[in-house]
C-alpha cells in the first residue's frame, strides 16, 4: 500500500536540496550511500527517483533487491553524510555503531533523520553511466522535522546554517568619507579641518583613502579645495590616496595633485548619468575610455565602474544585463579595479548575490569593489552577501557620512567603523582600528553639530 499524498508531501517538504542517504538490503547485508540527486516524480501514486552511479555496488544492490529507502540527513548529521559518501578514512563497515531500524521493505533506516521514505522499485531507466531508479513510496515518516544538512558541491562546502568558515580571511576597506561624505555636506568644511581628519584616518590602519572629488567647483563647492587638501595632508607611505574625476580634466587634476589612483565611473541610469555628467550612458562610456587612456599616460592606477548598478530613484531597478554589458566594455578599456556602486541604496542581499555571481568570473583577476549606501538599512546585510559571493573590497565612510549631490534623498555610505566591527567580529581581518576611526567620527559629529548615521562610533569612549 503506497502512502497518502498528504504524508508524502509532508516528507518532501523536509528535503530542501539536502543530503540524503539511500539504503537497501542485499544478501542480508545493509547497504548505504550518500546521494544528492533525489527528487519527487509524482504525488499520486507517490513516486520518487534517485540517480545511482552504475559503477557503485549499491547501484547493483538496489537493482537486485528491488527496494530502497531515502534518509534525509539533518544539520547535525554531517558524519553520516561523509561515512556514506565513502569520505571517512578508515571506515570499513558503514553501518558500524549505527542503530538502524528496518522498514517494511527491509531497507535500513538511519536514526535521527529529518524524514525517510521507504520504497519499492517501480521502474528503472538507463541514464548512461547512471541508473535512474523510480520507487513507489510504501511508508514514510517526517516526525524528525528540523533543519536539513545542505551542501552544494563535492567539497562539502555547506550552507550558512553550519559553523564552517565560508568568508575570505581578510577584507579591503576603502575610506571614501572625505570625498563621498563631505561632498554631501552643504556646510563648507575648512581645508585645515579636512587635512587634520584625513591625517587622522591615515593613522587608523586604513590602506586606501579617497581624499577628494576633482569636479567643477561650482557644481560641488565643498570640493573646491581638492588641490589644497592634497597639498597639505601628511602622506602615509602605506596608504594609497585616490581622487574622483568625472572627465579628462578631472583625471589630469588628480595626477597633478600627486594622488596614486583615479576613480571614474558611468551610471547605469540614464537620468542619473545626465545629472552627474550631462551625458548619456553611451557617451559616458566613450568618455570613460578616453579618461582611462589619459590616466594611464599619467601613470595613475585606474579604478572604473558602474554607478546605480542596482537601480536608481528615477529608473527603478536596473536590468542586470545592462550592468553586465557595461562592465564588459569597461574591462576592455584595461582598468586596475572594477567598482559597482549602489549609489541610491537600492540593492538587497539577494540582488547583490545575483549580480556579483554573474560578474565575478568575468571580472577576475581584476578586483571587484562594492560601494554601498545604507539608504534603506540594508548596507551591512549587503556586505555579508557580497563576502559570501567572494567580494572583499568595500568602500565605506567614517561615521556613515555620505550621499550624492545628484540623488534626491540619498543617505550615507556604510560606516567604516560599523563594517570593520562586523567583519572583525566574524574573524575577517581588515587592519583598521575601530577606535581611531570612531574618534574621527566623533570630531565630525561635533563639527557638524548633529549625530551621524554610523552606530559603532557612538559607543566608543569620548576623549
Ligand atoms: Zn556614494
């Protein structure tokens, strides 16, 4: 008698592309092997299929015995997964020490599994080097419902539900507060103050600081003293200083100011790009190519990228295919670093993962940098999602300063201290000293006479 569709559905709900052990009994011996290619075939009759490698003894055993059971492992049953995958050295009898139960068909059932399905072979199809075995479910139990043991490749890199390090051991933090942060402030900050704060940031363990934007002084008055700032800061030989430019003239100014790197970009949003540079996206890409050429000739390291890569206020969500196409063209210009900016703070962890996973193989070996804004409170969640997707370069601003003069309602970048604090607590090294950056944010708070968006600096002791 097959099981009811209800019970069958309940058992299937326990299998979230998790790890299963297929068991059977052959010549009086229990047989078991780890199998991930398990799926349902029909609800009524309740049919499931498993794919078994013809080379394996267990395949012959299932074929001969005509019965098998599927055991779905829970998150604590990694050991079973490895034993039955034959990946546990020194294990000769896979069932040694395991107290199995015997199902109706005679197949052994492992203890503590999320659910099991006991089957009679209904049909076998030839799948080349595999057999596709379809079984009719005779009995099932899913009372052990919990979290499944997941893995997605043969190296057993498992899901985040398990304490396995899946993040890069270090992250590169690029401080952009002096550029992205200050350009969003309408109160003019005296040059001497800027110099003092940048000098303090230079001593905080940061290895990259973006000090100014070399744009037209009438467009962004706050940045009119870009050259003066660069002339007076005390350069730390361990720090790479960069400047932002929107055109060839800006690139030349960055080089003349003695900075090592120029940051240039095109917006994926037509409206935003026009507001930013007065150009269409297409013209922006052509200008970018020219800027790369000039920067190279001046000996500058070039970081180029796409702004509003995750959407803009005016255009809404931007089609990832458009961003991918732009990135492909920018890479062809020959850049040292590729940046993706969520200028309007519209990314979410899933969108970050999707876009980054598409782009990373294409961008490699050029580093991919994410520039995130915390406009909707998803900044650090996006950092984590990016880290999980293999990105470990981030733009951050001390105190969570920032915005964009051409994006209505745009708020701060992710805060340097908050990002560093999260990463370091998770064992990811940044080299940045939270206390020293926090001290700069506290000075800034006093200077502006308002609380900044960052969280961690508020906790640091005040001098
Ligand atoms: Zn920004």
